[in-house]
């Protein structure tokens, strides 16, 4: 467990004030503003060469015309930051932290060395975003619905609906906005192939084990179901869930200490989000936890919350697969 942990790794101002400030700033920028009309922006030489731009991208808030292949991208959700990085997009600004996380994840390395943190997630710094002169902004309706019109005055803006269960579709949409559809499809396919290979090896070596994922928070303890980031990864691996954890639509089951038995499986993985440490200790010390079959068999594994829960990305998914290969003692399929 210690080996795994060693290995890895910011209220909104009034809308009227924001619109006034941005309108003044955009007027000062004139025709060279990144929020100018499509007619003001000629496609880049690369885009002209491959005929990919201009293009109109349909997304959760409607349609957005992107006049040229984006060269200055701002991503306002941590999972979208990672999607842009995965597709080699030039990320000039992004939300670095998420809830208790501070700064961009270490595993993104040099790809975000020059990226400006425009967080916090709850209220991104609009002045800083405007100063960066992006030619594409990506975010999510679940995050910044009220800011969509404002952001669209700064640059062409594309919104996914939400994150988590839609993480693969989000990568596909980001790929479309960046003109990197093929790269997105290839990377998703490579991940799915790897997941299936590791899952097949796990099932063969361990007799088709059932798996359960528990998260301790400062609030109700949750069992994560198939319609979640980690749940989708387990499904892509072809790993079975206990019968009470197979609902394809629900996100999680909230349990009290008296319901600990609902978490049982052949193998249990658990994570702890900031503030959930005391609850975790109570659960793990509870006699009901000690009676779980997985506990009795020594098949309980603590894993990294920032990877299994909050990354919601290709990078995070591959690290979950790394964990699974190490824990189950099978080939990494790389």
C-alpha cells in the first residue's frame, strides 16, 4: 500500500459587473480580440492545409464556430485540463486544483509547466482568462452554466454537460474542438484494449473475482457503482460487481456503519477524500467491517483518491490500470 502511495502523486461576482468589465476589455481589444467574429480570424496554415477548419462544434450549450485550429486553450475543469493535455493541445490556462487538491497533478509534468492556473474551480478568474487571449475555452455546464455567455464573449466556448460518467464522451468532444478526432479515438481505443487485457488476466488468475469500491468522505460513505469514473474502468476490464452494485444508472450507494455488509466483495478498494479520515477509521475499526469476506481474506486495498475519483481522465484511467495490475500481480499490458 505504501508503495502505491509513494508512487504518486479556489463567490462569483455579479453578472452585470462581469459583463460590463468584459465588454470594456473586449472593446479595447478591437478586431484582434480572440472573442471577435469568425470573419475576423483566418484559419491557421495547418488548418487550411488539412481542411479541418473552420468548423462548427455542437455541444451541451448549442453550437460554436471555431475559425481555426486552437493554439491557445483554456480548460476550466480538471478533467478537461487532462483531456487537452492528452491530445497535445496548447493549454495556456486551466483550473489546477480541485476541492482539496492544489495545483496541477504532478503526473502531467512539463505539459503544464507554462500553463497559468486560472482557478479556483468554483469561480475562475475571468480577468486572467481574458489576459491569456485564448482562442478556445472548454468547460462543463455542471461547473459554469452561469458563465457560458460571458466566456463566449472572450473566445469560442465549448461546454460538455458534466464530468465523471461522461469522461470518454468528453474526450471525444474535446478532440472534435481541437481537430484531433483521430487522436482521441486512438487513445480511447488503446485504453480500452489495455483495460480488457488486464481484466482478462485478473479474471483468469483469480477466478473472476467480484470487486467493490468504497469512498470515505466528510459525509455519507459511498459505494461507487458502474455509472462512475472508476466503475466504468472496472466494467471496461470485464470485472464483476456484487449483485447489489450492478445498477447501470445510479451513481453510488450511501451507507452507514450499520450497512457495512453492502460493501462486501471478493476484493474491496477504498479511497479517502479530505475530511473523511475520521469516518474511515471508524469503519475500519467496526466489527462489521472485520467480518467482511474480503477483510478476512486480506483482499482490501487502499488506493489514491486523486486518481481513482477526481482525475476523471485518460491519464487517471491508465494509473488505475497500473494499480490493478500491481495489486493482482498480472502483466501491465503496455
